[in-house]
C-alpha cells in the first residue's frame, strides 16, 4: 500500500500494533464500532497532556525561584550583610 509521503501518527502505529486487521480496515475507510471509547481515550490523553504541561511550568518556576534565592544568599554572604554574631 503506497504511503504518498504521508506521516504516520502515533495512534496509527498503536492501532497497527494492537490489531493489524483493525488498522487495515481503518485504512480502507471502515469506521470502528468503538468510536465513543476512542473519543473518551482522546479526551483523557489531552487532559493528561495539559496536566503535564502545567506540572512542567510549575517545576520551571520553582527552579527559577530557587536560583534567585541562591543568588541572593551568595550576594548577602559576599557583601557582608549577614550578621557575624547570632
């Protein structure tokens, strides 16, 4: 079956690995009987992706804040603003 320089998506690879016959029927234009389940899976993965993006942003902000605190502590130590006696 010629591909005509078309990219293969991850879901297409997953469908082929799971059931080669289902993948072949999909390529021929036959719809799956599990469309609602597929849509629910797509929504779940989109929500999961959004959660991952949010977590990565929070981690980047936390790292930035920690770096700023470290620089401030070094600056305070170098400039002698830290009290010598406790």
